C-alpha cells in the first residue's frame, strides 16, 4: 500500500507550494497579469502552470514541520517578495496614469472620468488613453515575458527560506512613489506650460475686454489646444516609454543583485 510520510509531504510543499505562493502573489499584483480583465481563477491556473514548469529547476526547498510558525512566516515572506517585485512595475505604469491626471486637470477634463477595467478605479479619459497605449507598447516589446523572467530569476538570487529583501531594499521600493510623481510631472510639464500660457492669454483678454465671457470661450479653446499639443508631443511618447520602462527593469535587476 502506497503511503506518504510527513517528510515526503513537507518536501513536496518545499518544492512546489512555496514557489507557487511567490508566483501567485506576483501575478495577482503585477501589471497586465493582475488586471481585472483576467479573473482570479485564470491567474491561479497560470501560477500553477508556471510553478510546474520551473519547480524542477529550482534548488531543493527547505523542510519544516507541518503547520508550524516557520511555515507561516515563510509563506508571508514569499508573498512579500512577489508583491514587492510586482509593485515596481505597477509604479512604472502609474507614471503615465499620473501624467494623464496632470494634463486632464489642466485641460478642464478632470471631471471626465471613466472606469478603468484593469484596476476597477475611476480615472480620467487622458489617463486611460495613456495607460492603454503603455500597455500595448509593453506587450509589443515582450515586457510581460521579461516580468516572468525576473520572477524566475528571483528564485536563484533569493532562494526560498534563505534570503529576502533587506530594510534598505524596502526603503528603495517605497521611494519609488516620489519617483512616480516626479516622473509624471516631468512628462506632462511641456503640455502644462503650454496650457498655462493659454490661460494667461485668456486672463489678459478678460481684463482688456470684460464683456467677453471667458468661461464660454476659454474652456473649448483650452481643450482643443491641449489636445493639439498632445498630438504634437506624441512623437516623443515612445522614447519616454522606453526610458522609464528600462529604468524599471534596471531597478528590479539591481534589487535582485
């Protein structure tokens, strides 16, 4: 009669369960994979498939007593590593969302919001446009495959039960928030400056000709001019996207080193 010993069960958990936890946590939080377009069931099945493929290539996992505190701490560690790696690239995508927010508020489209099917949040139309463009470009350069490669490499750099991110690493990851706001403002700054000049011109017009209703004339002109400036500057979107995406990949690789 075939019997399973406790040692065999814990060996299986160490070889397959712990990698599954890290991979699933990454897929649930990473851009493209973590969108609401993919159901949780699909992401879990994808995590199972990736685990089955890469688990035999990984070093032997640690063995602990079943349902012990060490197992719970190790599960929490794997979740933290997976979410931290995914958070890096979520910040890269949110840079362009912030850019759209800045531009929309200056153009007077801050009220024109729509539901983002990827995150389930309400964002402006300009942010949704930039986010869709970023997603398509990211897929076109096989960025989703690079994400999976970084995830697989993390098992070599940070084996299960051996090492994790240090306090300095988490401080660097948290510091990405300021980088996100500053980068979004940097990308939107040319359009914001152009719209500021338009608003100054309408301000001078309202002082020189008070009988003109600036709100009736200024809003459509600001909107049309903002869209025109966006169209003119869209040629530079691809180099900007390449620059910030490369910075995200480099940051993840340096973090894993």
